[in-house]
C-alpha cells in the first residue's frame, strides 16, 4: 500500500495506473482491476503467484521487475515464489533488486536473475573525527525476566518523543505493548498477524502523535519512515550485524540526532562484540537506572513542566485559589501540594523493586542458557552445553509446550535423534505454554525442520517450522 501510494503520486502527471494486490483484499476487486489493465502492479509474492496461476496476471509485455525488501522476502520463505515469478517474466526485462542487507543468498539471486548488474550502495552518514555520532548507542545487560521492567525504566529516563521497539515474534510484540501500556505509555503493536486496516490505524495514531511508542517485528516495520522518531530499541540483540545497522539507521536521518538502545542477556554479549567489530562503533554498556534515578528524573520533569507554566501567561485566574489557601496554610505547603499533584500525573505506577545487575561475561566464557525466567506463563529454558560451532544461529518453532508436558531434554533428544546435530550444537531453549523455540546453527535449520517433521514429540505430531518474525 505504501509503495502503491508513492507510485501513484509520482506517476500522476503521466496518467500511470497503479494496482496493489495482496492477500486479505477481496480477490474479485483485483480480478476486475487486472482485466481493465494496469501500468504498475505492486504485489506480494503469494498473491502474484495466485494471479499467474489463474492467468489473470500476464507478464508477456513486462518491462521492469522490482524486488523490494529482497532479504526479508527470502527470510519469510518466498524464494520459490520469486523464482516462479521471474521464470514467467520476459528475458529482456530490466530487473532491479533492493535490499537492506546483502547476505550471500541475495548475491546468489542477483547472479541468477540479473544481467550485467550495477551495484549501488548507499553509505551510512558517519560523524567526522572528533564529532559526536548522530546516533548514541548504548546497551543494558540483564536477565530476560527483568527486560520489560528495565525497558520501561530506561524509557522513563530517556523520555523519547517517539520510539520504535523491535521484538523477534508476534507474541512478544503483543505482550510487551500491553505491559508498556499498563505503565502509562501510549504503546501500539505492529506485526504480520494484523490486517491492513489495523496497521493503517496504528500508523495514523503514531504519525498524529496520539501514540508515542511502536512495538513491532522487523518485517512489519520494514519501509516505515517516522519523521519524529528519536529512539530505536532492540528488545533482543539481532544475530546479524546488518540487521542492527538497518534498525538503528531509522534514527539519525537527515542530520537528526537519535538514540539506539539494546537489551542484551549475558549470553548475547558476544553478539554485541560482533556488532562493534563489524560496524567499527562502540556500544556503551550502561547500568539500568535505579529507583532513585527514576525518581530524580520524574522530579526533574515536574520542575521543567512547572517552570514552563510559570513563564507562560494566563496564571492570574488561579490566583484566587492560592490566596484562599494561603489564608489557611503556609504558601510553601500550597506549592508542595501543587508539585505533588503534578508529579503524580507524570507517569505510571512507582517501581518498588530494584532490577538486579548482571555482569557481562568475559569473551572467553561460553554462552549459557536462559534459565528459568520466573513469572508463571513465561518461558522456561534449559542450560545447554556451549555449542562448538560459534557461528550464526536461528530458532526453530515447535508447536508443543509446557501444557503438553514438553521438557528441554525432550526437545534436545528430538533434535539430536532425528538430525545430524549433537547436544553441543543445540543452543538456548525456551518453553512457553503452547509452543517452544529451539536455537540451532543457521546452516542446519532447514535440515532440522525437515527431520523433525517426520517425528513425534511427547507421542504426537506437532507443527515444526523456522521461527517467523512477523
């Protein structure tokens, strides 16, 4: 929809007819529009394949193909669809490929489908030597059980005009948005499980200023340009440095300053170091604000708010209230009561417990599992032995969890029994009520999924797939 609206604006003077086609929209309307003809079709791969199979989308006169967000489309499993679409396109067409990151599989697509391509790379704007960077980068190392509380406290201290929080999964997005809303933030969730109409409403609220916090998955947030954005938060450390760079690049645009915040578990410390090595930029490890820090910050906000009110005109109409109370109480007591009321109106519930500090592990220390996360209903993890590979990892979704009696050893046994992996290759395991997530080496993930699909866990067949981020 975003791309279609942009093409419509750019092509209006040319009389260009633009047609968006995607799942969730009535197909009858699309069939009628395609029959009438279009100059530009903007489509999701799945719906494009549907129309190709129906014979309602004909590519014989196609001049240009654009693959936008190519890396994300491959991550979401659209590789075969893309191959099928391009196989139907004329050989003489121009093919343009856009991608935020350039992993090897993107280069493979370029080699197969592009002819004598020219590579254009937009370089991130870097601060000159001696100048402060446009994006201030910081990280907090803490246990998973305290992440939501720590994030709320950090946001309280930072006071962003608008913030974008990245989570790995839809479930995490919904849970975190609800938690932050309960703490007084105007938070909105955005992920692939929402309809286009729901997404449009969320973006309207964000851009109008009626929401100041967007919690989203990578895929759902792709292509969003929020002008008033000041903070980007990684609720988990991205495994690929390119993803980190792409996320934090949403602030610091057009010379604007921004802040990038990352919440890291101790076992993710090595990922932070890898990001520093690849980007050549330091990520400052900070301490989570204490209750005293938070209270001091709230008092400072109250002082600033009152000072602004004093400097404005129009206070005379309240003078009678102060004068009446001053006959009964000391003026200082009246002022203190006013400050208290202003303070109580500035935020959500007061924190009463300190968040424990967690020391970042030394680089030579092997990564540990997550361990029990505490609150009932949260994930329960194993403490797997350190993996021998040390390379990039991903997570496999298993459609059975605590309610089915699944334990970490059940999942490790299933993976090692059905695939070529050993127990040392299996990383962190999270067991939720209805599903589980198992960390495995990225290079073996597809083999693990295929192997597990033919097996049973706790005596029954379950859904097995790579974890979807949106």
